[in-house]
């Protein structure tokens, strides 16, 4: 197995595990997914909180709007979050990666 094949397999497995954790295991992680909100409720200052500017967004409160089953709703929100972060981080990496000449021998031969 070549290094390239091994690297691709590693990334494929890592993506699969991330999607499984976000889509399935996250439902079982905690009955209080927002730690700050839970602590605010327990300590008595939750009433002074204001809604976020994104409170009406399709993925607010770790749920997907329009999906009635909380397990499926949270799973979809988790999977969408993984995919969005994958796209954003890959795009950012692609933009700032170090660009080297494609043919190092041609560069070295010219000096």
C-alpha cells in the first residue's frame, strides 16, 4: 500500500468517525448540550439572558428546524456541522497553503 493510499484511507476513516460521532453518538453525550445555559439555569441568572442573533437559524439549539424527531434532528444538525466545518477548513487550507513549484528539479537546475 502506497503512502498516498494510506493517507486517503486515514482521512476517509476520520471523516466517517466524525460523521458517526456527530450524527449518532452526540445524541447520547449529554442531556444538557449547552453547558453555559445549563449552568446559568442552575445558578439562577438564566432569566437575564437574551436570545442570540442566530436563535431563528435552521440549526439553532443543536436541532434542525422542521424535523420533529429530536434524535434525527440533532443528528442532522451534527452531520451538517461536520460537513460545513470540513468545507470551510479545506477551503481555508487551500487558500493559505504553501505553494511550491510543481517541478523541483526544474527549479534546482535553473540555479
